[in-house]
C-alpha cells in the first residue's frame, strides 16, 4: 500500500467511524508507532490545537498514557478508560476513551483509532465533591475522611516508625468569646498555614475538628528530630497574630506518640487510631502542665488517663446514687487538748472504682463544674449535721467546710449559703469556710465575697497556708479569721522546718489570726507546736476523719484520753 492510498483509506475509515458513532465523538488515529495521522474537528476543539500542529506528532504530545494501556494495545486488544489531556493553553480536559487497534494479517497493529467523549464537567464535579468530602473548607487542610482513606491506602512497611502529633490550641475559646467567631476562623487558618510550613511534603497534616490538628510522619527520624519539630511548631505558632487592634500570642499543646510497625501488626487502622489516642492523652497532659508545651506518650499516662476518664464517667450520677458521704476530722485546742470543732471532708465510694480520694475526684468535679451542685449539697449536709449535734448535746464551737474556687466565684454563692443557713437553722457563727490562697488571689471580687461572708457572720480560714504566694500583711486587710498551716511544713518539722513553722505561727498570731496546724502525726510534732503556742491542731495523731456518730463519741471521751498527750 503506498502512502497516498493508505492515507485515503484512513481518511475513509475515519469518516465511516465518525459517521457510525455520533457527531459529538472526538476521534483521533495514529499509526502503529503512535504517530498522530488524523484528528477530527472535535479533537481540535477540545485540545485547542490546529490540525497541522498535531499531525505527525507522537500521541504523548496530547496526553500521558499508562503503561497498562500501551500493554493492552500492543497485544492487539481494545482499551477503555479515562485519560487526562493537556490542551495547548495548558488547561486540562478529561476524555472517556476507547482505543481500537486495527490489525495486519499477522495480528500486529498497523493503526489505532481513539474514540473519545468529553467528561471534563463530570470530572470537575467529582473533584469538587472530593474536595468537600476530604478537605476542611475553612483551612483547606485534609480532614478526618482523608485520614481514614490515607490509612486504608497507606502501604505499611515493617520496622518503619509511625509518629503522631496531636495538637490543640490553648484557650481557643477565649479568642472566640472575646474576638468573635470570624477572628477565631482567621486564627485557625493562620495556624494551619504555619503548621504546614513546619512540615515536609510527605508529612500528613489534618484538621481533626475545632482547634485540633493531627500530624502523621512516616520516617525513621530519631526522637531528637521529632522534638526539634515540636519545638519549631511551638515557636512558630506563638509568633504574634494581629487580631482587630490587638497583637495576640496564641499557644498550642502537643502530644506525641511513636511506635514501630511490626510484622504481626496487620490492622493499620487500629494501629494509627491507637497512636492518635495516645498522642491525644499526652496532649492533655501537656495542657495540664500549663500548655504551650509538648509531652511524649508513655504507658503509665494511658493508665492514669483511663482512670480519670472512668472517674469522670462514674461521678456524673454519684450524687443521685447516694454515693457521697461526709466524714469529720476533729480540730483540737492545743492548750487543753479539747475537741473544739471538726473539718468536714467529702468521701466517695463507687461500686466500680471503690473508694476514690478527694485529691483525685475534686479536680474532675471542678473541671466539669459539678462541684457547684455537690458543694451546695455538702454545705447543707454539714450545717444540718452541726445543728443535729447541737440538739443532742455535742457542743462543738465550729464546723469547717472546704469550698472550691469554682463554687466561691458563683454569683449565687452568698444567696445559696444564706438559704442553707436559714433552712437548717444553724447560727452562722458556727460555720467556717476553708478557701485557699489561690481562691483569694485569682478570683476577681474575692474581697467582696469575703466581706459578704463577714456580713453573714460566717468565718473564713485559709487552707494549706504557705503553699500559695499571698503575704500575711495582704491577708490581714481581708476579713479572714484563721490560717491552717499546710501539712508539708508539719512533715518537715522533723528536719529543719521549725523556723518556717515558727515564723508562720508568730507572725500569724501577731496579726491576730487563729493558727491551726494540719497533719499532726506524732508526739514530737505536737510537742513542738504546743511549745510555739499554736492555737489548734488536726491530724491522724488525734484522729483520722470519721463518720458523724464517731464524733459524738469522741466529743464525750476525748478530753479524758487526750489529756495524756
Ligand atoms: P484539706 O482541706 O487540706 O484536708 C486535709 C487533708 O489532709 C484531708 O485529706 C485529711 O484526711 C488529710 N489529713 C488530715 N490529717 C492528716 C494526717 O495526719 N496525715 C495525713 N497523711 N493526712 C492527713 P482528704 O480528705 O483526702 O482531702 C484532700 C483534699 O481534698 C482536702 O485537703 C481538700 O482540699 C479537698 N476536699 C476534701 N473534701 C472536700 C470538700 O468537701 N469540698 C472541697 N471543695 N474540697 C474537699
Ligand atoms: Mg481543708
Ligand atoms: Mg489543708
């Protein structure tokens, strides 16, 4: 076949094919080597090339073809699939493509014909849908769906270390509350940008939701490199951000978990999810330590966090389920060894967790805010108990109740207290509230609340005195009656702690506070405190906290027994 006859034949074939298909088809033919021989107008239209620019060019000129396609065609089979083409102006288009080889008598292709349909619009829709399904619209970062897909598709290599960083902005609510949600959005976009800039192309970062981000690194970097990265992130995030008329430093807390992929670990979804959980836990600890910091996950953390989680879960219904009760620890007048009063201490016993100490559960009640309701219940129960004792001849001079800062700053605190005193008919002068130095220093208007308490006739003592940063002369300006020297100082009396205790007692007495020593455990401590003329004492040496019935017994027997001390 000479060239002209061949060309005429092809021309004819093309016409026939085009006719046989519908007019909207885009058609292109190549020779056996992929050199473009002919194109129809539709192809020129979509590719934005003139016919002359295409004829004689290799088909790679208009698109990238897969090896798989080339392989199928070489064997003389029909190929069907989707191809992305690049137009003359650089824009791209998508075509649904059927490639048909025409075969010689010996079975080898002598020509290919490609019949194409424009699917660019459909592809654009798909891309858009993909972008909203897999990317966060605010920050343009990948989202959780993307992460799930990434995990499913990611090829896991044995002995590769996977590192997860879980990041959460510190006090983000403050920004939303004080600057508005538009500013909050702006901050998230800016932080997303800064985080991305700290990472390599191959690292994955997603916006987990709210102000949380997750970074996943698949490389065997040593720990130091990861710590450097965490420090770089802390530093970049902390650079000032302009918000309205203010420059603000935003901080972030980072939890890090790292583990090596092992051969027996088949399920990568649960592997990564468990790493994310561990990093999340470590992040919460970084926050607990004041934020703007990173923390690396350890197995002990997980146990600790699981327990806190269980406490939070169980304590929700504790009041309803009657799981709380109150114990009372005697306060002793050190001059005459008489019981002068009691401190009330909350106790919680739960079926699943057993007895949990207040040191563990009070911070959780404070975090959830439930301390407010429970605090009211405590005050009512304690005032009522004191009234009952008075009615049956257990005539204590005072009952003291610990008050959480969260409860103290409630606007209804004073009114609630008035109502409780009224309901239980307890004379306010028997009640003493224990607050910490932190409560006084950190709560705005604490002085006003203290004055209101004074107005009611309720006394106030400073608990754990010496562990905060308040000065005695400052406290003297406030209506405060009593200082309770923290147990840690009494513990140190055996060592060289006498001078501190001595100073607190003397200065306290000079400023006309009553002074109580907490946590007296042995005779030496007691003797020293007596020598220094400390007013009152409390501790296991006299009695542990006990149930209300026990207090009655102690009241009637104690003076005899304690006389010997
Ligand atoms: P706190 O008010 O300083 O109470 C004294 C703590 O020291 C109590 O622990 C008491 O049992 C313990 N203690 C007393 N004497 C000794 C001693 O000689 N040796 C030793 N090792 N410990 C002694 P507890 O009951 O575990 O309470 C811990 C903290 O929990 C309390 O410290 C208080 O801050 C808080 N808390 C307890 N009950 C309440 C409550 O009803 N409301 C609030 N808001 N907080 C409470
Ligand atoms: Mg106390
Ligand atoms: Mg104390």
